[in-house]
C-alpha cells in the first residue's frame, strides 16, 4: 500500500514539467527580464547597451535566440515602450522562421 507521500511522488514523476525551470523565463518574460530598468522611449543603442550579458535568451522551451542580433536587424531605431520592442522581436522571429522553412 502506497503512503500519502509516495502517491504524491508518483504523481510528480508522471506529470511532465511544464513551463520554465525556476529562475528561467521564455519569450516575452525573457525579453522583459533582459531589458529590466530600461527607460522609454529608447533607441537601439540604449537597448543594446542594456542587454549586455543577456544576448542569448530562451524564446521557447527548446529555442534560444540572439536578442542582440535581432535588435540590430530591426528597421525601427526608437521604441516607445516594452510592447513595441516585444512586437518587433516577435516579428523578427517569425520572419526568421519563415525564411528557415523556405517561405516568403
């Protein structure tokens, strides 16, 4: 007969861990963490200075992106706030995925 604590351990083993590990973030949360404390409006130079040390972020559970590279490729030179940066990064990631799959 399984004890109450054994049942809990068995349930934990059967359940796949979802979401980031403690201390990790993905997607929007990872970008927000990398840019924490940035004052807006902000230009590319200020953003690139802020992300120093956070160039590689987890965009998805098994997908890392180079934030520095994406920001350098963006057409916009200045951003009003975090939502505008997130939208621009998302668009760059989508465009990168399309070209990686041969789509235009």
